[in-house]
């Protein structure tokens, strides 16, 4: 892995989804996003699972919640498109 740092950004939709969660769950999601972009042993794309039929979006697991993300490798940016409970997030995305 190179020394260039990764960052992440929330879309407006993801920010609204995050805001709808309880405070503890919000913090867990934010911690996971930070962990993914700062892990020194794995590149961020290695943490996510591809979404069938929704390329380039991928799913990032946070307990019973999911962050739908995509990676811009050149810019080293993880873009978060949506955040929500696993039971409904896939119905609402993309």
C-alpha cells in the first residue's frame, strides 16, 4: 500500500440516512468509515462487497447496517452513497 492517504465523503443522501440513526449507531458507522480509510494493512476497496447489478457501488458492513460506497482509486476517495439498515438499504439503492 502506498503512503498516500485515503479519505471519505458522504453524499447528501448518505448524510440524511446517517442522521436518521441513533447516536450510537451513527458513531459505529463513522468509526467504520474511518477504520476503512486508515487501515495500514488493507486498501479500502478490500473491505467492501460488490453489489450485484449496481456497479461500481459496493456494500460495507457495519453490524446490521450497511454503507453503500464506491471507490475512486486515482483520487483515493471513498464516496458514501447511502447508509441504512440492511433490511431496507438495498431496496432504496441506487
